[in-house]
C-alpha cells in the first residue's frame, strides 16, 4: 500500500501520459522528442496530458538513448553591452526562442569577444554539451565554423559569411536577408529623388552584411552611368558612435553631398546627430536612408526611411534549419535568403 501511494504521488511517467492521452507510449515519446511523425490530433492530446499531469521529461535518461543533449548554443561574437542594448540581437533571440518552443530543445547564449570568453565557449562547444550551434555576428577570420566542423557539430550562421561572396567559395549553412538588393533599392530611390552626390556609410568589410550592402550601393551608383567616388564612402562597425564619426569624415571630404545611404539604423542615428550639429537639414539638404527598420528608426528626428529586414523571422529560420540538420532531415538547400523592403519615412 505504501509503495503504491509513493508511486502515485511521485513524478508522472511516460506510461501515465499515454494512458491519459489515450495513445501508445511510443506516440508520447515521439511528441516529447519533437518528432514530426505524429498526427496533429495525437500531438494535441499528448500535450494536454503532459500539462494536466505536470510531466517533465527525464533529459539525462533520454540523452543516454538518443545521444542528444536537447540543447543548442547561440554564440554571438560581440560584447555583452552590444548584445543586450542593440535591438537587432533582441529580435534574433526572440525568433530563435519562438522556433525552439516547437521542439524539446533548450537554448543557451554565450558572448565570445574577448580571448577568455572565446576559450570558455570553445571548451563548451562539444557534443557532450550541445547538439548544434547558431553563430551570429561572425567576422571572416573567426575560426569557430571550422572548429565546429572538425568536431562534427551542426552549425548555422546568421548572415552569409564574407568568404561566400568570393568566387568558388565553399558552401555554408546560413540564413540571411537580401542585403545587396535592399541597399540597391535604397540608392535607386535616392537617385529617383534627384540626389546626385550620394554617399554611403558601410559596415565592416570582414562581415558578409557589410560587404553586401556596400556592393548594393556600388551597383546602384554604377547603374547611373557614373563611377564610384571613394571619397563618398566611409566605414563604421554598425554602432551609433561609428556612424556619427563616419558622417563627419564624409562632410569633411565631400561637403556638397546631398544624400547618404547608411548600412544600419544605429549608424544612421549617429549620422543624423552629426548632420544636425553641422547645420544640415534632413531631408532638405541631405537625404538619409538606414538599414534594419529597428524601433530606433521611428524614434529618430526626422523619422528614418530605412530598409526593413525581417530579423525575427531570420532567427526563426536559423533555429529551424539547425534543428533539421540535427535530426538529419533532407534539405533542399544549405541556406535561406529572406526579402527586404524599403520603408518610407521623413528622412528621404
């Protein structure tokens, strides 16, 4: 009698969930392990039974059977200050988290900018700790993708690696937006407004997004029949301060510029500040277009015309692509490219 009471008051079992849901034990196991081979009706019944009984999977026991940890890592090659203050990273994490809710996977986040942080992260990235890795804000010299490949850990990159823009580059698993097309559309719009001295503040040239957005600018400028003036190009690191400094350099080198395409909204926010300090009216004297459509774009003065990129969807697709790789599913392509859209506001 005592033994039976202890069992009934103890941790709910897989069999108890199956009995409550009216399905077989194997069906419950497939639902718990995130298998797609379950009907929507059976999945709903099992999930309801899990909620009613308060069933919690025994991850340690399941790991022995599946050889999986049910954990994935998101490694961001930036400082904690940038990760927790810049809206791009928050949107990516929201998207990743929402996609992983459809699976038993747990997410852990790591910043890997300093040598100490990188050493700690590299030590942890093994199949004893995680089933796969999401990499964000990678610079082209970063050894992590090669390290993960050597360890046999599936990885998905947020953004096309810079090396992929070179002819004959080895393919990589990544999710990106149409950076070239978005930048080209922005500059074509400025040209259509009658602007003739169009500058750009480009992102880091060892990152795919920085290279691609500069390429889009270059294509659009060349399409007008003119050459690309290097004095109309300045560089930043996607931060507000770097945008302000780059705008000062542009005004010094080309004081008659009448438009600027900026490769991120944060840099554009900094550029707007510099233009105000220099007594330039936006958009009357200088039209400004950013890239991201972050919340800060609507808060700018004037509100910022910008290229929308679906950052949260990018995070969702990164997570889904990684989970598919972990499960060994057949995939049509190693990458996903999402569309961008020009959002019109008062700055241009």
